[in-house]
């Protein structure tokens, strides 16, 4: 288990495919962070089971985006899990939050080589 970084609300879940996986998503399920492609190139996307659930809010992902912009592999730097899912309210008010943890450096030493450091 890594060191706690922050809990982040996933944005844009209505614009992406979060509700196609909504019933499958459970607290504790792992998600991945990736630098967006094409129309999402300036965003960090949150994926579950290969499906984009949403994006990280611009004001909450500064340091994560800097790593992505410098081509560091986010999956080797961060462990991310679903930590909150509001399902007991109307569909347009539902929210999803992820816990972002920094992996231990002993687990990510090879990241330095792949990032050209």
C-alpha cells in the first residue's frame, strides 16, 4: 500500500461511460489514470475495466498531470481505487470519488529508467 495523496471527485461522469458500468463498480475496485488522447489531450481520464468513467478536475490533478505531460507511466506511480459512490440519489446528482495513493518508490524504481531520468 502506498502513501495517501488525496481523494478526488471524478468529473464529467455524465459525458462519459460511467453509467454503463455503474452497477459493476464497487468500493475498493481499482481504477487507472491515463493521459487523455485526442479531444481529451489536456485531461487525465479515469478508467475502470477499460471504460472511461470521467476525468479528474483541473484544480485537483495538477501534480498528476505534470507527471503525465512528462511521459511518466501513471500506473507505475499511483494506485487508485473507488472510495465513494453515491447511488442513493438522482442519476444527475450521483458522484464517484477515487482514492489516489503514491506507490512506494521501491515498487517504481524502474519508472525512472522509462521516463529517461
